[in-house]
């Protein structure tokens, strides 16, 4: 920086008015009362993702055709991108900023695309610290698998105990293959095993192996046994009904289940939808009986839409009161309901209308009114309320090295929530073994302000679907993969909210030439920045914040 | 994503005296990027007389000649003639004047230079009033705008002078409008002007946050809205005949209220006032479309 020129006499001055120096002695930064700072924000999609996938960066890589890097970025937060790309309810898309401009990004389809494109890739098994502690995980569903992956990656010896003959938990037993082809699940489990995770199948806790023994033999224990216990209807003739979960498990295991021509499914959750769509594929005509209306159904909206689309029929505002045998068939006695006052869940409580009884004749009945965890093997140690683990009891257990997570802790939830629980538990176990406290996670602001002026309207690429006519005859996957062109086009729609992608706008629009551009990054020259705020306003993706200058 | 690719070279240095969010400073930064370092700037009295810095300093990295208020075009003609005599036809001579020095005080000398088809680029950066002397109204001040000489009770009662029509009537080889929210368009137009012999005129809308009574961070947004509401369409006219419309492309246009409501200088407007302004805009827009149609 130059010093100001000072003339001490007339003789020192030039003979005419010419400039002798530039204005760089004039530090206009002193005018500033608002300071622009580059501070990347968390994109709402990433914030909404239970697994915390770095969606903006991943989509940016996909748009450039860098699929392997995208896949490896997924695997930093999730060992199951192929599974999630298919079965996740994608809360990320619900929060996508682009929905306020035209349509949300098709994030789930892109996750699936990346997983498919990289199906043959493997993790690079890095040098890990060798650790002596052994960890037992009970249950190999999404929570158990995710926990195993993160612990094994950090060098711990992990053994996963599974009651069924193959690992996967609800992913294998509960989710039909038209939503999740088994080779995808098998491959992702195989990649977890490559990290040295040992799977002991056909080993049921409380039956084949004792919890106390595991506790003795292992340094920490993760109970992720899921929620497999079907709730009762508590009506006469209940014994004639098969549980929805038993039905799905049997069909998914390749067993023949005779449900006849007409099957009645009781319930409105995801299990009910899976049962109905599976029954349809077995050649039956399913009828879903639900005591509230479509709006209150707890199933994921997309699953309800697909069921309707495929021809599943619904009987809303109806509740079964009894099941009887009649002429080799089953007769379900129902009562018509109406919606009353909201209950604890905020949904309006269904109330029977007196004298509105009616009957439905059917070949079989599947009950799917919810599942709950069965933690009886832990009963000596654990206080539960309606099957849900009490927080205080859990804290005590954790101090002793027993962690509970996934559906076993919360009751039935989503794959992504179970995975979040699995990963958080992996870190909790590491802290437990190392005697560390939980660090305070930095709270990042969400990138909510997008300057739409810099984007061009472009419709969302629809996910290709198997025609309905081809669906009911087979268990072929209903959603198809995006093509390479479709994936790159769709990924390029991403706004990259909160993530600088060196678009140059801050540099372009600075009236004071006070933004310094150096190989792919920017900084503010605070000697000259006057704090006008133009850079923050024109940043398309809210990477720049204005903070008050300390005076 | 719309991306801009601008020449990297900075010929306007930091430390200049432009206000926060100065549209005129940003316009100069772009214009010099396009004109290149072999340029001489001729500057009459205007904001930039101050912005460039006091004697013996200049924030421009090219030669800069200060001259009297009414003389931008004629002084530039003189510089051009001196260069030509020395056999230098490469150096670009750029007259850089505000709206006061163009629409009002310098109009006579500008008309003279255009009539002689002097080989200069004349750029008017238009902030729609005499800003550095205290926001007095000029011939470029919009209809019903507040200035210190047209206070709220008696806002400016005349519409903005159509300087482009005046310049086009001189049948100069190139005249164009541009603004700071479309830097690539502005740079292309300066480069185009550089490649043409004769008088080239650029009318550049340069938002002035203090004078327009608007927050400084909205400088670019205001410029963009001026285009999107058709208050300031971007177009080019060759040889006084051939009209080309560049922006806005989007149909339908935003209502002018979107532009006016962000500026304190219009805060006194009634609904009827806004309607009257909208009518003027619509009339000028239809005339522009007619000229574009007739020349194609």
C-alpha cells in the first residue's frame, strides 16, 4: 500500500495537474459497518437427510459425470446408498429450495443412479488403527449394518448377530423385492463385510445366545433388533388373521402363502401398503380397511399413490369388530367410523357410528395395525413404556456399555432414521470406549435464501416406471433407473444451496474491486471493502453473510 | 445457471471514492475491462470527477483527462484528432459523462461530435439526477421521482428525456443501452463499439443507492428490475435504423411497482401515479417493438 503524497512546497508539485499515484492509500474499508464473510451454509436437503448425505456436493459431481467420487462421498455418511436410493422417503426433496422455483430435485433417483452406476466399485480399505475392543451388534437391519460399518471402518472388531438365515433385517424380511431387489442389498452388505465385520446368522438373542453372555464377552453391545412384534386387534376371531409381517416375511423368503382370491388388509401404514401390493402380485384382489381417511394414513404418500395406481382398493372410515368363518371363507364384521376430536398424535380420533355395522366376505385377512419392539430379553435391565425404551433407563444402560437403537428404541420408523441411529450409536460407542464426552456439534445456518435471478426454469426429470400392466404379474422393480443423460441433466438442476461453486458473482458485481479471486476460491480485501452488501445479495446460494462490524 | 465470463484485468483500482453500492463505479470497472489498457478517458464534471480521486491521484490505470461540464464530446474529439495526427489509430478515446453532462449540459457538444461522426466512444452513465452535488433533478430524472429540487409535494412532472432517440436521429453507426446487472451484455457492447469507426454512444443505467433512496445491496437488483419491468430495455441501434432488442426476453413483464417500491424516491406515489408511469413504459415499449419489427 502506497503512502499519501505530501507536497511541502510549490516546487515539488508537477507543472500541471497530472496524477502521480493511484488511490490505494485510501483504505475505504474504514467506511464499512457491515462485513461480508464467506460462510458456507448447510443445504436444507442435507439438513433434512437423517443420514446427513452431502447432497449438494454429490449432485455437483454427478452433473460433471464424476460418479465414482459421488459414490465415495455417499459412503462417507452411508453404507447403503443403493438401498436408500430406492426405499428412502426422501425428506430431502420435501425441503429442496428448488420447489419454490419450479420443482424439487429428484434426489432419490439420483442416489439410486449413483449406486447403480458404481455397483462394481469397492471401498478402499484404508489403513485403520488396530483396536483391541470387540463390539457385538444384535440385529442386522439398517441400524445394525450402519453401526457395524462405521465401527469397523474405525478399526473395531465387530460381530453382528442375526436371527434370520441372512443379514438385512427388515430390509430383507419386510421390504418386498419390487421396491428393493435383493442383489442390491446383498452387494451393500458384502461391502460392509469387507471391512472385517463378522455376521453370525441363525442366532436369535434370548434363544440361541444369552444377552448376559454377550455383555461379558464384548466391550460394548448394540441392540438393534427392530420392531417385529405385531400389535393385536383385540377382536373376536383375531386368530383367523395372519399378521402382515408374517405374510411379508414368508413371501420375501420365497415360501408359498395361500391368501386366496380376495384378501382384506387391516391398517393404513407402510406394512399394510407392502402387504396390499404384494398380495396383488400373488394374483389376489386386496382391500385395505382403515379406520380413518386417506389423509390420516401413516404410510408414506408415495406408497399409497403406487398402491392406488396398481389397483389396490380402499375402505376408509371402517373398523373390524369380529372375524368369523363362513362357508370356507372369512366374514369380517365392520363398523362405520367418523372422525371426532384430535388425539395425542394430532390426528382426529375415529369414533364408531352406532348401528352402522356391515360385513365383508373375504378369503383371508392380514392385520397390519403396527409393530412394536420386543425387548423381553432385556427385561431385567430395562424400563419400557408401550414397548418404547425409557430415556432414563437407556442412559443407565449406556453407561454400562449397552446401547439400544433403530426401531427397537423408537418403534417402527424409516430406514433412514434407523441408519441415523446406527451411525450415532457407532460414535457413542467409540466415545464410551475411549472415555470421551459428546462434543458440541457446531450449528450451521441453513441456506434458505436463493437468488432465483441466476437460474433458468427446467422441469424435473421424471423417474421412469414399470408400466402397471407388467407390475401385477411379477416382483420386478417398479422404479427404473435414470439414464446417464437424464441423471446429468437432473443433477445440473441443483442450486448447490450454501455451497460455493465458484460462480464468480461476488467478484463480478463488486463495485470496489475488493473481492480477490485465487484458484477456485474468493476472499474479501477488507482494506477496501465498503460493506455495500452487493456480494451477499447477488450470491445465488447464500454462501456470503453480512455481519455487523465491531466498532 | 447463468454465468458471466469477464476479462480478468482490473483497470479500475480499489480505494476510489464511490459510495457504497455505486452503480457508476461498477459500470466503469466493466467498461475498462472491455476497452482495455490502451484507452484514454475524457471526464467532464460528474460523480466520477470525485470518484476517481483528488489531484495528484487517480484510481484508473489508464490516462484520464478532466474537462469542463459541457465539453466531454468535444474534448474527446480533440484527443482523437491529436492521436490521429501522431498516427495512433489504435488508442480508444472514451468520453465518460453522467446524465447531467449528457442529457442537459453537454448535449450541444455531443450533438456536434455525433454530427461530425467523430471516432470516439461516448458513454453516459445515467444515475438519473445530479447526484454528487446533492441529488438535483436532471433531464434524465424519471417522471414523478423525488429529488431535492423536485420535492415530494411537487415531484418531477416531466418524463425522462429519450436520449437514445436523440442520438439515433444523428444516424451514428452504433448506439446501445446497457446496465450493470448484465455485465456480459455491457462488455460485448463496448467491444462492439471499439470495432466500429465513428461515434458510438452507450446509455448505461447506473443505480445510485443514496440518490435513489435505496439500500446499497440492492444496486444490482434495481438494475435487473429496471430491465425486467421494461423501464430500461436493453437494445442496440445500428446506423440510426437497425434496432435489435436484447432484454427483457421474458413475457409478461413484471409490473413497474416491483421496481418502484424498493426506492425511497418513489415512496410518495399514489396508485394512480404508478398507473401513469406504467402507461409511459408501455408506450415506449410498444414504440421500441415497432422499431425492432420495422428494421427486421
